[in-house]
C-alpha cells in the first residue's frame, strides 16, 4: 500500500520487520515484491526470490548499507566508556585522518589523504553534544565522538548486539574499518538492525531473532525448533541512557515523521547511505520495527525518484499496529552520571586575529560569537576582550569575542602635577580633547603644611595642583573621548 512494487529506471526494494524485544520473536515481515523462485518470473520487476529482511543464510540477501542506523554502536561505546551525552565536542566538518583501531597491527586506522566527510544537505556541522548529534544524525558529530573511541570496540558492540556482515555472517573486517565504518558502510540485514534496537528497548538484553515458533510433522508431532537465547550484553544504565538519546530522534529529531504519536513512547534512528539506501528503525519497550527502502542493486538517488520518505510511512504504520496490539511503557530514566556537565579549559585568545581566535575556540569545543569592536590599545582587528575569560568552564559555553578598534588609550595618572603640565601629559598620551574640570579653591589662609612652604592648593610653586581626572587614571577609553582634569588652586 505504501511502496510500489516497481518504478522505472530503479530496482526499488523495501521491507519491514518487527521483533518482540523481550523474546526475539519475529512478529512480522513484509516487502514490496511478490516472493517467487520460478524461472519464468526472473526479470519480473514485481517479483523477487530474495527476502530483503534477511541475510545470505536466511533469505539469500546480502543486506544493505546500514547508514546512520549504525551510529547506535558509536553511541553505545561512548556511554560504555563513561562519557556524557552532554559533553560538548567540535562537531564541525573536518578531515578525519586517524582513528584508533586496536583490531589491527599498529593499533590505528590512518589515511593522511582522507577528505572531509560531509553531512546530509552539506550541513557544516556545529559545536554540540552527543545528545544533539544523535537527534540530528550529524555525521561530523559522530566522527568527533569516534576520534575519542576505538573502532574495534565500536565493531564489538555491533557484534554483541547481533549486527554483522549480512553476506558473510561475520563481524566487519578489521582492516576495512575506518571513518566510513562509523557512519554505516557495512551491509547488514534489517532483521539484525531491528534486533539491535530491541536490545536497547529491552534494557540491554539481546534476544536472538527467532522466526519459528513451532514445528510439527505430518502427524502433528512437535519437533525441535532452532535454539535461540537471550543474553545481557549492555549494562542497564547504558541501555537506558542510549534510549534517552534515541527518544530525541523520534521527538523533534530526524525520525519525528515516523512517530505514531499514539501515546506509546518510542526510540529510533534514521539512516541514509549515499542517497541509495534509507532506513527508519523504531521501538517501544515491547516491539522494534526496522523499515528499509532503497536500491536492490545499483545506486540510483532515492531522492530523485521521490521514494526517500516511504520509510517514514512504513515505520509509522507498522509500529502503530504493533503498539496497538502489544502496547508499551515508559523507558527507564537515564543514568545521571552519563548526563553530567563536563568542564573544560577555555583558552585565552586575547591578541589573536578574529579568524585565529574563532578557530582556536571551536577546536577546543566552544561556540563563538563575534561582538562589536571595543576601545583597546590592542592592534585594530585583534581580540581585545573575551567573555567568559580563560579558565575552566562548562564545555560548549558560548564565548563572545570582541575585536579592538585600535583607539583605546589608558588614562595616565597626572595627580600632583600642575594643571598646565597635566594637560600637556594627557595630550602627549594621545588624547585630543583635554579640558579643565572641577576646581577646588583652597584660599590664602590655609596653614603652611605643604612640603614647599607654598599654600596647600599649589605644588610648592604657587601653581595649581591636579587632584585627578575624569575618566580616572588607569581607565581604558577612546582617544577621542574628552578628559576633564580636576585641580586645586588658591582661587578658582
């Protein structure tokens, strides 16, 4: 009803599969092709001998590139390493040429010629948190997370949650894991992806997908079914916190269009691989559903053919049916330690150029606002002020930097000088507008306690004596500002 069996110029395929989280039972499988193994049907675009939800062993399918649904395993590894969903990272697009990979000799994946990997719609990325990166499915954000992790551990998380190469049945090959592996270049089966998200929904317990409930012979006798087991593979705190992040995907994030909004909370994740494959995976606490739409073969652009958004209708419709039949409850609360605010060092950028200061702050994980110019003795165009100042601050704090206009001058201390000398000193310091300010008359009858025998209001030579300025000594002001010189004299 949702996806055509065929369209011109593209080998269009789609499938959905739903799994009971607490048992691993496959509750439904559907696809857009009529199943047939007849030789006469070979070449009929409405029919297929493949079960798209399966793998090479079960379904004769080699799977499909996981796309961003695979980001789940970077998220899991991030949390297993004790990192916070609210830690702030520089998630801007940048070249990733080196990632730890303890599965290979040397312990690193290195590609010094690697180009920057873009985000969907050429989004430049941003400074943000794993919580935000998950909701937005930001490639550059997940690569920033992976730069602090080990590709080998990420792959191990995928394996223990049931996601392997659909063609070989084996984990991703160690020597092929690199930056793109974080973003889901591995071909996987929709059944395994649904099972992985069901693991999160089931509090970290993975149940092997089970297609067969019972087998009988022709006389009705029960026969053994393939053994399937359930095993805890994630700590409850990790599963609960991952679910918290994945709820953001379905509530305001990239998966919101696929949320049934029927009162049953759901977690989920979208996925797109090189515009040729699209996914939506979602799950209540009871049932997980994976929906895939894309190219059976080839790499035609699903956006050009208008089929990219079928995944939302598929996922939403099937999950709504599952919710109506099986229900679902609230997900457990996340681990507060995995939501903690992380403090980091804010560098001092005063004296740098605007571009240099901005790059330095963003590299350190801060967002930047360039404010208006300020009066400063720093060279024009260099940073004169930053707020907050250098030191330990919450990661991701927005830092406002203000460049100098080059017009700032510090008011010198001219107290005790004669009015004439003070005015001369101030003009020599670069102030173009200097004028006498308030005068305090001392009179001629004051006592003679004045260092030089003169009246108290003079400097020993019967002259005026400066008491201060406005603005005061030490203040940084624009050289065009008026400086008023306050003084004392026998008579004003």
